[in-house]
C-alpha cells in the first residue's frame, strides 16, 4: 500500500472516530488535492440518514383493527379496493432515497478512485522553442502551434521543426525532451494513485531524451515504440533516435533499458547503446562514443573528427553530405573488435568541441588508465568521481593531444547512486540531450552564477509542476525547511528532484549557498562540485566570477586499484 493510501485510511478512521472534517483537512499536507475530495465525500456519506424500523406503531393499532374486522364480517361482500400504503412506512421513502443517493455517491467515488488523479491524464509542455506543433490525433492534419503550459493528452501528435524543441513533464516528475526535426505520438497516457504512470510513445522520427522517475506498481510502464523496435523502462535516463532510413538507436545514460522487437531482445545498462533496423534483430549491447568537432579527413570508410578516427559502415545514417572542414556530430558504438563504428552523422548545432566514450575501467596505473580497451592519460587536472574501482562502468570526457594520446578531462562513474528516500533519481550529467533554451515564458535552464530569483507560486502552478502540490517537492521542502515554491522553482529550471536534494544537502554540509551550487552545475558534474566544495569548506565562491572561470578542482586522492595490469593498447 502506498503512502497516499495509508494517509487516506488514517483520515477515514479519524472521521469515523468523530473527528471534525476541518480538523482532518488542516492536518493533511495535501488537503488541496485529491485527498481532500475523497475525505469530503466520505464525510457526506457519513452524515446521510439511515432507515430506522418503527416497531412501536404496529402494536398500537391492533385494538383498532379487531372491531373493524368484526364489522366487516357482517357487511355484504364488496369488490376489494387496493390497500393504501400504511402511514407507518411513509417515512421510509426518505430513507430509501438516502440509500439510493449513498449508492450513487459510492459508485461515483469508486469511479473517481479507479480513474486515478486527473493530473495523470495529461503531460505539460514547457521550454517550447521555435516551431512546435500539436495535432489532435496521429492521422489528423489539424496542426496548431504549441505554447508553454499546453496540456498534451493521449492520442495527440507532436512534431518539431529545425532549431526547435520542447519538454513534456508528466504529473509525477518524469520528463521527455523532444529535439529538432522530431515526430511522435503520445499514444497512451494514464496513471493511478501513488505516483503510478503508464506512458506509450510512438516515435516516428528524430531524437528524444527521457528522464523517468522510478515507476511504482505492477501496472506502471514507460515504453517508446519505433518502426524497428521498442524500449521499455522502469526508471532511468535514456535517448532514442529514429533516422529517416528507419534505423533506431537506443542509448542509456543511467539505469537499465529493455530493447526488443519481433526477432530479439537485449538489455542495456548505463553507458551502453544498440541499433536496430526495420525487419532485423536488435544488435548486441556495446559501449558508446560521441564526438563533435571539425571533420578533418575522409579516407574511404575511415573518417576523422577532432583527432578521433572511426568507421563509416553501410548502416551508418549520414544526414546531408558532410565535407572536410565542417563541424559535425558523430554518435556510435565500440564493437567487439574494438572498432569505433558510427551509427549517425549529423550537422552540429554549435561549434563546441566535445568528445566522450564509455567503457569498463580495467586498470589504473599512475598517469595512464585503461578504459574499454583504450588508454587515456590521467593528470592532476583530471576530475575523477569518488570511489572508482576496477570493474566499474565509467564515462570519459577527453581531448586529443598533439602526440595523438587522449587526455582525460573527466572520468565519471556510471554506477547507480543510492536513491534518496521518496526522491526520483537525478538526470544524467553527461550525454543527455540538453533542453532547448530561448526567450520563452519559462525560466532559463542555465544558471548565471548569481542568485537566481525562483518563480512564484502562480508561475509554478501554471507550467511545470505536474501534480499540484507535488508530493516529492513537499517532502524536500519539509526536509530542508524551505518553501515549497523554492523547491519547485529549481525543478522548473530543469533540475531533477535528486539533484535538488543533493544540492541542499551539500549546502547544509559546507555552508555554501544553494544558489552558488546550482550555478556551478551549469559547467561541472556533481562529482567535480563535491571535490571543489571539499577543498574550500565553508568558503563562499566568488559570485561575480563566471562559472567557466572557476578554478578547476584537483583530485585530492586517486582511488587505489585492486589490480594493476599494464595497458595493452594505445588510442587508435
């Protein structure tokens, strides 16, 4: 039984024990929501009159009935008239009407309960940027422009044009970010009490990024269908790309995802990806890489971007006709033969040079670590997650040096952190599709390094909270002694509840204002933030300094490996 069910049972018992309705509602933290409606319904039913038998009247009329019977025996027979309804039962009609009303209320209340919370029937659009449109169904051609705050219901279709995007927020906190040139149908959306959620997408084109709060209940599900296969999750952070050719690529940042079709089924863990074409089986899971930079060479099947070479195969989906000198984005997988095979090649959205890959940490020699068969240089400037051990899955952000070696800028653990109590997991720190930004009516997703003005209650209710009030937001507000609006203000700026919990916890431990911690998050991972705060506990950071100019942290102590095999390979 969920916490909501337990609380409802306690309130109903208090009502049965004679407690005043106002007193019960005053103690309920979510008295403005569904809880209040159910308790008020129970109070109405409790006050209805019940039928009472009238046993005293019948004996009193017996003396009157006997003389009447004797007189009737002496009168001639007459046609019997229908007997009138005795007065003694007339008051019972009101009781029967009350019972009928009670039945109607009970059936209606049961229907409302089975239907689940109304907020679960729609997802809220936010961060709408560029040209985003909604149609009433998958087949309809009644497209209309979308706006922040629009409610998207089951059966409706969403599409984005170039340089456009939006985010769908579900009532219990899960999110789906829609990238440019995407087309998808929210084929099913429903939910139940206790944060249960049922979502089915039909993704026809483009890229989506999903941050799914751990689902509750057997009936909960979150499924993304593509023409080539589907992804099923119960709480994770993952991306889905559907190319024009029909190829579907599934990549997992945190958690576990089941990818299947009519031919095969595989399970992806953090850092892994797979690709599948229509009518074929799902490829075996492989670690992934992502490179965005200048295309410097095209030697047959071997291309080079930002110093990283990879193979272009017959299955690689290439958008346009990239030429040497252009900035492109390459996403692919590290195959069993150590080949870096490109899955997709698209034009980059900006000029940023970013390279990363995932793999298993197999050796940690001084200065050189072996990760997924690739040797990377680790120096004092490398930001390393705490507690790394040989055998852990990690993500490496790196830069190619003049001598061709790879310098690790950050090594981040992909192991799932313990989930805070009653708190959804945080979104992935790297490789997650960024939410579109722009001049919209919603708060910017990029903290500026100065104290951020949280949106007020009206703004929160209008756009991004989903359930109102949100139970996890209320829990965090009570835990850290701040207002509900403050917590949901950060949530509306795209920080997950897990991140909010972590930031406030760090603020309490170090004395650093939470605003500065969130400002650091715009340019650092949480592991890096922890290290920097540990180096200067209790010292406020320079609010006037841009976050990209903050002193880069240095690891105070590198993890000690449990084994030290020597690296066998150099970067290709």
